C-alpha cells in the first residue's frame, strides 16, 4: 500500500549557489521537518563547527544526515529519498512505473550532461579554446532540454517533480558564464515558473 512515511528529523548540509539548493527546495515542497547546516567549501567546516569531511569524505554538498546518524550524499539519490518519504505529494512517480524510469532518465541526464557540463566552466584556468568547446557541448544539451519543454511545462507528464527542482538549480548557473537562457524561450519560461513557486522563493531566501 502506498502510504506516507513519517520522516525522522533531517539535516541538510548545503552551500549557497550550489546544487544542494535542489534538495532544499524539495524539503520545503514536501513540508518535511529539517535543519540546515551551511558548509564553508574552502575550510570544509559546517556552521555548527563540524568537520565536513567527517560527514561526507567526498568533500562537497549536498549531504543529508538522518536522525540515526546515517548520511546520504549525491543530489539525485537525496532527491529520490526525500520524494519517497512522502509519495502522496507526487514529486516522484511510484517505483517500478514507466514514469519512474523516465524520472531516473532525466536525473541521470541532468547530472551527467548539464550539471557535469557546467563543471569545467568553473575552472578559471581553463584555456579559451577548451572553454568554448565545453560551452558549445553544454548548449547542445540545453537545445535538447528546451525542445522537451516546448511540449510541456515540466519534465514529466505527471507534473512538477524532483527533476525540475534539480534542473532549475543547475540552470541558475548559466548567467555567470554568459549563457543567456533567453536564447531558449522554453527554458526561460520554465525558470520563471519554478522561480515563482513559494517553496523555491523560501529556499532562496533562507540561503541568501
């Protein structure tokens, strides 16, 4: 039987302007009780004075700590975990369904091709020719994503999902690299739709 699970208290380790914004938005969308702990990415310390490397030896956010001390890392895994705590909210289709497989498809694409596509652009030592190559590659992935969103408001037919929170989060990086999302009207409108959602606004305000 598909029933909601009463979640244990959760702590999200985050950094502003990082991919941890996606699970932060989802925590608020689901109304899950949680605490936030801001991480200094340079010092690898949390605002609670914890050694972040002891929490996540990979050294990057997001990390989600459960009340029993277990820690889950990697954004897509955290997003699916959170969605499954409140399945009735509909932020992820039921396990085993075709729609769930399509969600996995989008999460993998966003992680590898868009999130990962931005990665090299953060390297300030990257040569101009290499930067241009990586940016052109990323923009082809944005062409594909925009075409998918031309036909629907959201990535999945069933509506807004954790994949949308993830895509919104990584697309927010585009302006810092001179990538104008206005070039893709479907993406520009999509960002506006998600940016106006109350829980998105609340997460952004909390991290400001």
